[in-house]
């Protein structure tokens, strides 16, 4: 048996899960491990308001003091609770792999509304004490109201059930860990079967920096514990964590500030992708950016520069925008002026009802496909399931009161087609589309489903276009046909930044000789706004 290691931990269920998880891993390596429970100032004040900039170190100070005094050998922290600067004599020498970094919206069943974004009824009361979550979710749903809620995961669920809250926002990592039967006690397992769970993507609700990661902290001179803990270190996650915490430091933020940062390594791009969000307060619309690169230093600089920039740009998007458009509100938060106009006219095409009578699936690849399909009040069988290509199409389907059984990730057409084909193998699928559709999804299918195309609308180039094209600093194109129509009337100047919604739109630009453009990471308005 190797040397004894004492882990210091808070007494909460989640903290003990994390300590026991680490204990289990070290014991498998032959170490004798014990857990010493320590009460922190944050535990003593858990029912008080600590969201006013005083949160740094409230859940870690006593544990770090015990570490310095030699009472414990190892502190296992939720990395997001740890201040960016270690006390003298202590050091974070390793980190865990990353649990799901996302936030989840947990909705009472009586507050579920399938016609609303994120399935939450209008004017709902949402429980969270996080300024970051308040600012970002208010940007997604401006009608919601917030009321602070505190305590561990089971306590917050109980408070929601007994109180006025319609929903609460929690970190997925905490729920997932407590539901892990390998190391969690049976009585701490989280049962969410009585709720509607909406899983935000980290790109749309940017998590707190290093959310979902455990930090392993020791005394600097303790080489034996350092050697032991290195076996638990996840190097790739560590690189992403360092970038996230460096950005948080550069922005002057702490765990209670309305700042979100998420970094991941992209094998396809062979680079880091970083999403960052910052708001003046929980009541302000956050600025949000997306950057990509290989140098951590340059990534930090890009994020901080783009969030700080006050240069007003004039942005054109080839789409009509409603007053509540996320794209418009997001760019206005950055100080930009937005001009939206579709360069295409649309008209519905009548289709026979019998064409949808015997289909297992209806797959929507555009919001217009959704609109012109449902405008004819089709009699869709209760056994027919719906599929959508991404978030934008999902929201369009929701407006008609339907919940898709399949939602594509919106990033890679071939991956979406492959994932859907595996689900619908051997079944019949109907594709509502435009007369001149590119049939992007259909082209990537491998013949394992029976597909049928259904024309539900025409898209026709506008004839009379008069845009102040020379005034635009940024051009945002949302379809190949919009590219063609714009370029028939105007040239694109070298100083104009070009943003496109996907690879087919990029291909249309490429065919016309324009090769300097940015492709949004997903085909929706949020992604377009992030890269503008």
C-alpha cells in the first residue's frame, strides 16, 4: 500500500461525490485515501445573498487553509468555484476530465408550453442566483422573470416544487454526477422524470468558465501527492481550462459575474473554438463572441478585444427581421446597426393531403418549409414523427405546437444525415422543400430510408432591389439564392466582411470568385450574430 492521502471536502452531496470519485480513482492506483469534511464560509451563509461580488473564495478559503496547515493533502474543488490566484504555497497541479459543461432548464410539467421557445410558458418565473444565467436566458426569453434560489441540487428541486418557481436553471454536471450510481449514494440520485428538461448547448447558453471540471490543489512542495494526482490529469481539458480562466481574468470576472466562457478543441479545424459572453449586469443584453485559433494568448486577446470594441458597424442580413429577432438585439448590444431584407420572394405551393398520409417521418430543413407545410393544415398522423435540421427550424416547428423527435446539431450536414438515417432506418421520410431545393440532407443519405420530396413553396428572386450596399461593413448571407441575387446587382468590396450561414451558401460565394468569408458554426441567427 502506498502512502495515505487525506482529501479535504465540503459536506454537500455534490462535494462529497467529487471527493469520493477522486478517492475511488486513487484507491485503484493503490493509495490509502481518507476524506476530511470541512465547513466553509459559503456553507454557513448559503441562505444569504452572496451574489454581489463577494463570492470569490467563500467555498474554498477554509479548505485551502487546512491544506496549508497540513491537515489535508489534497483539495478537490469544483474548478469554477476556485479563484484564479492560488494562495502562496498552494498550486492546482491537475484537473479532471470534463463532465457535461452545459446548463439545463428544469421545468415543472404545468409550466411546459410546446409552442414557446425552450418549452417554457410565457412570463414564467425562473429560479437562479447566477447573474450570468439571468443575463443570457433573458436574452433568449425577454418575457421571463427571475427569483433567486439557493441550496444544493435536491434542495433547489424541492424549493421549486413547494414554491412559486416555474423552472430552475442548474449545471448539468452536478445533476449527472449525483445520478452516477457508481459513486453516488442511492438516496442522492436525482429523479427528473416529473419535469421537462431542456438541455442548453454550451454555445447558446455559455457556461461559467471551467464548469464541469474538477481542480486538484496541493501544497507546492508536496511532490508525493503531485505524483499521485498526475495520474488523474486530463491534459486536453487542462489546455481548454487554462484558456477559459485566462479570459475570465482578463475580463475582470469572478464566479458571480455575468461572464461565460467555453472552450473546446476542434479536431476538424485543428484549433480551439471559444465562445464568450459578457453583460454589464444581469439585466443587460450580453455581448457574445466566437473566435477560433491555436494560440491561447491570441485567443484571449481576440475575445477581450471583440467584447471591448465600441466601433459601430452597419450590418446587412439577407433576411427580414422581426423586432424581437435575436440577431438584431445581439448586434445592437454590440453597438451595430442592422438592416435586414430578404432578396427572395416566397409563395406557397398547394400539395395533396394524401402525400403525407403514410409517412413515418417529416423532416424539415428550413423554416420556410415548416411555415408552408403547416399553413395548409395538414392531417399529420399521431404516429408520424417530426425531425428538424437545427435550432432555428426547431423553434419554427414549436410555434405550431409540435415537438420534434429528432433535432440535428446544425453543424455538419453529413453528420446530421447520418445520425437521422440511423434513427429512421427502414422507414419512410417526407421532405417538405422549395421547388428549387438543393436537397442537402437527401444527398447525404445512404439509401437506408425511403425518402420522398414534397414541394410546399417557391422561392423567386426579387426584381426591384435598392440597397445602400456601399455603406455596409458586414454582409450576412442566409442562402445560396440570396448570394446569387445580391451579386447580380452589386459587387462585394474587399473591405466588407462576409458571413454565411452554411457550407452551401459558402459554395455559392466561392463559385462567384469570393473566397474570403466566415461560416457560422451553426445555421441559426445566434451563430451568425456571434461571428459578425
